[in-house]
C-alpha cells in the first residue's frame, strides 16, 4: 500500500483564500480590518524568516500586519511595556511574541501579560483553560492545523482512536483537547510511555510531535492509519549540507499508512494560516460581530 499524501501547502492555501474572503466581508459590512502585531526580540535567523512569512501572508489576505523588532538585549520590563501598549491599541486584534525569547526574559511572564482576547497563539492560561473546559477559545495554531489536516483526509473523526506522541503545552496537550472535541478516544504518549511502538500501533490517527528525527518507524503504524507529522528536524547530509525531516520515518511509513503528511509541506504551512484565522476570530469577538470563519 502507498499512502495518500496529505498536501498541507494546498490545504493552507485554501484556508488563506477563505480568510481573505472573510477579511473582505468584514471590511465591507463592518468597516473592520483585522490587525496583528508581531514582536521579535533579537536576531534568531529562523524566527526572522518565519516572522517575514507571517507578515507577507497576513498582508496578502488584506489584514494589517505590524512588526516590532527589539534588540536582543531588551529587558523584560521594556518588552512588557510594549505588550501592554499593544493590549491597549484598538487597531491590534492579535499579538504574537515570537519564541524563543533571550535568556534575560521570562517567556511565561510575557505570554501571560498578553490580553487573552488578543492571544492569537492561544498560549495564555485563560485560553488553555477555556479550551479544556469546552468554552470558545483562541486555540494554538499548530494543533489546530493538525486537526484541519486530519479532517481534510478523513472527514468525521468521531470514535477514532487517536494517539499523540509528545505532551508539550504548545502542541501535544492542546491537540488532545481538540481531538476530544472531535469525539476521538485520545492517548497522549511521552518519554515515559511504556512500549511506545505498541501504543502507536493502536492508532487510527497518529500524531508525532516529539522533535526526534524519524523516530517513529513504519512498523509502529497500523495498516491504513492516518499519520500527521508535526516534527521539524534539520539533519546533516553527506555532502555537508542539511535537510529537514519529520519525527516519522516517511519512506517506511508511506508503505503502511493510509494517508500521511510530508515534511516539509505538511503541518508547517498550516501554522501561519491558522494564526491568520485566529486573528480574524479575535477581531470579530472583540468587536462583537459574527465571524465568517466560525462555522
Ligand atoms: P517539546 O520538546 O516541547 O516536547 C517534546 C515531547 O516529546 C515531550 O512531551 C517529550 O516527552 C516527548 N518525547 C521526547 N522524546 C521522546 C521519546 N523518546 N519517546 C516518546 N516521547 C518523547 O517539543 P514541541 O512540542 O515544541 O515540538 C515537537 C516537534 O514539533 C519539534 O520537532 C518541533 O520543531 C515541531 N514543531 C513544529 C511546528 C510547526 O509549525 N510545524 C510548531 C511547533 C513545533 P516528555 O514530556 O516526557 O519530556
């Protein structure tokens, strides 16, 4: 069997198109232009590339995107001042502070300083709590992208056995909550899980969010299962360069799975699209208008 390849680039492009339509509708009906502010501290090259893509894609969808680039030596107090001013700015509906932050700054203190209504990363405890208790929440973008891809491949997920490998606050845990909402039976595995291959083999839907290159082998996958690979790992190649691989051994998995996301080109492109979606949803909630994207 050769698995169907789930094309995250195409699904993300479709979502961005819907978002652009929603933005246009909000402008026409309510004079509302969703705005996101991205804060970058320091010169981390990967973060700079990522933030550049965010700015370009949000602007293409007709949203306002502003960037605040701060020196690597910025103090926590200076960063908190900026966050507070963005909280108070009515033209800003989404605030994203790019992680990782330099060592002198406590990331949690900054994340918790963002107004939960503008927390488009969905990392604030209020949004985590709302998600866990089934209330409307701003949901972390990568897990949201994973669920959209799974539904794209399978339709209704109700009753499915879902296994997530990785229990981080930004991927594994919120993904578990989202899959419970979809009526999956959810197992959250981690580094202390006993007999991980056997646990993975139970899954109709297997999510890998570990950060270990190609750790999940082909014979850990139930024949016909859908595999969503969140991992982004850069590994050296023989010619002295490098390439990006996921947490799943793709060449093996593709022989057993029913459908699988590639890396790159799977979950990655969905993250920014979901960030844009969250900004539209946040703008609508703040202004008390129905979001064209909620349904
Ligand atoms: P974290 O390092 O925060 O969490 C990794 C998780 O994997 C932990 O729960 C850890 O378990 C678990 N784990 C580590 N080793 C093993 C093992 N040998 N067996 C079983 N479980 C293990 O990672 P993130 O959640 O932040 O990221 C995971 C991956 O997803 C990374 O490759 C990252 O680059 C990628 N990523 C991709 C994004 C995208 O946009 N596509 C966005 C965010 C992340 P324990 O808790 O017990 O330590």
